[in-house]
C-alpha cells in the first residue's frame, strides 16, 4: 500500500532523515531538491512503516489509502525513469556529514520569527550553547507561514505550532512585538541573524496603478489571514477581477476570490473577512501573465488546487479572447498568458496590449523585494542583502537567512537548508575568532 | 487521529513487507575487517585534546569498544522494554492487531538482542554492562512503569540509538558488519517508534497537569540514565586509555553533547507536542545536554 507525500509538502525534508529505506527524494543535496513540487516516496521501496507521516510537520505524508489517486500517481511517476534504490546496499545512501563543534558565540540575536528565523534559531540551539534572542515586529511568531499561507491550506499552517515549540526552548528569549534596531543589537550580541524576509510587493510601473480599486495581492493576503493591522485597502467590485502574476500568491488569491459563501464557511477566516468575501459579487478572476504558460510561476500542486474547486471552471486563454464585456454567468478563473499590462483605469478596466479587460479590481502579484536593513549594505537590483553563504559582506557579525538572503523564492521548507547554511557560516566564523576580533 | 489498533495493523503489514533475519542475512563466520566501530565523530572523545593525542589504531580500537558498549546498553534496554510490552499484552484481546503487533515487536527486540550480543562478541572480548545503579533502576522501572511513561521511555531509548545508527550505517569508514547490524535495527525500530508515539499520544488523552508533570519527569530521568549508560568507564580502560582522563574529557565534550542534542531534536519536539516537556523535565534534559 505504501505512503505518499501530498501537495501540501513543505520540503523541509524532516521525513528524508527518518525514512529507514531511503525512499524519499529528492533529498537535500540531490538534483531537483527545492525545484520539484515537493518530495516524493518511491512505492517500490517504501515498507509502509509510517515514520515519515509521524514526523511530517504539515501532515503531507500519509498512507496511500488516505490520499487521492492523483497524489499516488504523482509519487509513482516521479521515479518512473529511475531504477529503484536498494536500501540494503548501504553505499547507495549518502555518507553522513558531521560539523565539528566550535566554541561558538554566547549571545545571538535572530531578527524575524518567520520560517527562516525559526529554523536558524533551531540550528543555533542544536549546534551551539548560545542564548538566542528572537525578535519580531509582530506579536506572534510564524511570519509568512502564518500570514502568507492561504486559509484553505490549514495543514501547512500547522507548522506554526512546530515553530512555537522552538520559541519555548529554555535558551530562547522571545521578544514579540519588538522592532529590532541594528545599532543596538550590535552592542548586545556576538552575532545577529537577520531573517526579515522580503515583504515589499514589486510594482508594475503602469499608469493608474495607484488609482482606486487597485492594490497588491499581498495586502489582500495579509488581510484575509488576519495579519495584525492589515486592512482591505480596496472595495471588492465584481463581477470580474484581474490579478497580474502567475505565481502561487496569485493562485491563492484567485481561489479565495471566486469561493462560494458555502466554501468560505468551511475556512478558518476572521468573521469580517468571511462576510466581505461572501458578499463580493466577484465570479470571474483573470490571471494575466506577460509571458507564456511555459514560464508560469505557479507550482503544479497549486494548479491542482484550483482545478479541484467545485463549480469553478478553469480556462487557459492563449488566444486573446474577448474580455472587454462583462463575464458570462458562473464562476471561473481564466489564465491569460502573453499579455502585457499597459494601464489601469478604474472607470473602464485594465488596459493591455491585447485589448481591454473590463474589471472592477486590479491586484498585482508579481513577486516581492527586500527592503534595505538599517546599517547593512543592500543590493537594489536583487532586493537582497549581499552575502557570502549567509555572512553579510563587509559587516562582520551580521548574517542573513531566508528571502532577504537569497531573494523572494522558495517555500517554507526551503528556508531550513538556507538557515542551516547561515548558521554553519556563523559558527565557523565564530570559531575562527573573527566575531570577537572584529568590532561590530 | 488513527487508533492504536489501526496503527498496529499498518505496522503488521509493514512488517510483512520487510522483516529481517540477522541469523540468515549475516555471515557471522566472516572475519572482521579493520573498520571503525562507529563514526569517529560519534566517539565520546572526538574533538577533545585526548582524541588529538591518539593514534589511528587507538582511535579505531576506542570506537570498537564504544560500539560494543552501546550495543550492550541496547540489549539491556531491549530486555526492559520486552518486559514492559509483555506486561501490557496480558490485557489485550488476542484477536486484535494491537496484540499481534506487540508480540511482533517483542520478537523483533528479541532478535535484535541476539544480534547485538553476537556483534559484541565479535568486536571485543570483554563484556559491557550498565553500572549497578542503572541496572537496579531499570529493574524497578520495568516492574512499575505503565502507560505513557513506559511508551515514552521506550521511545527515548529507541530514538537516541536510532539517530546514531543512521549515521554509522551510512559511514563507509565503519566496519561493514556493524553497518548491516545498524540498518537492520534502524528499519525495525522505525516501526517501533511509530507505535511508541501512537501509544504515548493515546494514553495521554485526558491526562491532567499533575500526571504530565510526573510522567514528564520520570521520562526525563530515564533519558538521563540511558544517556549516561551508553559508554561506560570500562570502555576507556579496555581500549588501553587513561580512564580518569578520558571520563573527564568525555564529560566536558561539547561536540558530543551537540551531536546528541541534534539527534534528539525530533524526540524533544514530540515530547513538547504531547505536553511532556514540562519545566521540571526540561531542567533534567538541560543537565543531560539534550536541550
């Protein structure tokens, strides 16, 4: 029967480490890790012990009889072109790697209690005896795992409880609702890990972008996730909305916008959000992407989520069909590829090189950029703090992890390997004496 | 949350898919090579100044004695947990999956103990045993422990051993026989750990604060006893080292503590999840170096 990993996979690879048969791939370090849509279990070698399901922080690993046929098939087909690994031949396993102990720092500050910050804190606790102080601007931990994951993915949000347990560690000092000031941190800590993410939405740069009923998708996502202080900046006006972008944020928003009141009732939403979404008369969402379907940024599992919506048609419109008149009855999501945005006119609609799209709202979901951190260098082009394996260039004692380190890409679990690399760099620097020798 | 019977049935099916018989799978008559007993980085002295002074031959010999000591501690604990499970089995319906799985687990442990015993005999010609106080505590524990204390203690012992063995079985520097033995153990223990977690969760349903406090503390003490029994003092003397100095340096070995801490991260997370990581328990784990 075997186990399978479903689309909710966070790729933090906890399962890879507990599988006794080396059945879960791609593992960290293997080709495809971080780029495939989650991890997969080879049914030819899985012995059905359930260790992966026991450890999975998001409940994505499960017995095949509790998964959908599509999920079972995806796990099988991932290995279709490869021979089965014989776990009994122990040389087919990766050799273990060991990081020798270093007399690390005594006090470390981690700024940001999102996935990258928490994974960094966890690694510091395991690999050193440092006291770790975790700061976050918000009163609660979780970052994008709490406020960026769509409410119809409750299993993924479950990882927040794992994060909270890290913060309960006796060597962690948790400072929620605290704005960390770089200059102050320098005087009080041996090292600082900045894991602040990149929460600035990229802009289209077209006329009318700041006009009425236009905003970034991120603002709506923060609002429907109950982010402290987030408000819905626009009035939702149906029956058609345009989302520019083809990433998972765009798809999350589209799914929520076309959800029926019945479906909304099943989701964990703030009451006001539920009412507002249910009373909006948006029935059609058009996703506009500049490039073709081959360049679409969404993951396969996000697309499957859309396709499994009851009563919602998913259309791939590559022909440039007529969208200037009001939509037909019924709920649908239309992908329109190869279309360049030109202007937003709240009175008329969305102007593109392929014609006018009549719409009541415009949301942009074309990615995120980091914001400069006070006192640290910044790469405007890439929107990151320039770094070498996590060490901020020319600023000894300062490190980065997560999106501010590598750019706004990769899901929750990708931050684990990223944070581990940063902590390795930090501890190696500490052991070489560079932390204490250099004035921060 | 599935019931323990459903979990037991899945584990029985898994066991039918792959169970291993060390008697037939391993050529016990083959001569031993000159590999390490365990990954050198897992030696209790790795990273200390004493380790730096040892020759390659001495290091190899030390790791072989350490491996034998760990295997002997494994046998000791497997005996305890066979008794713990057996006491539980009396109350079960013989037709249930739970019953069949429990006996399967006992059979696995029984085979493992024989396997570890044979391995130890091949590795070194001395015998290792936990120190008397630990043995007496074990004797008491296997008689009185019940419910989540019994199952979480089983989990602690298995999980600690499991993570080490995962490293050793993949390490090409380690003697092939030891790698195979470790893999056999890892495969079967992964099922045992799934069951121990499930039993622990089930038995904690409705448990109040006082009970969690007591169980949490008891489990932490068990963990402390197990950890301190892994490599006994006799190991250093038998490997030809200065036992006083070795014990002193091993005790202060932060590298080893960090390795153990990393190995036990999943275990600690589980104990936290089920509410057994109480402040009192946490203090014990901090002292042991697991937290």
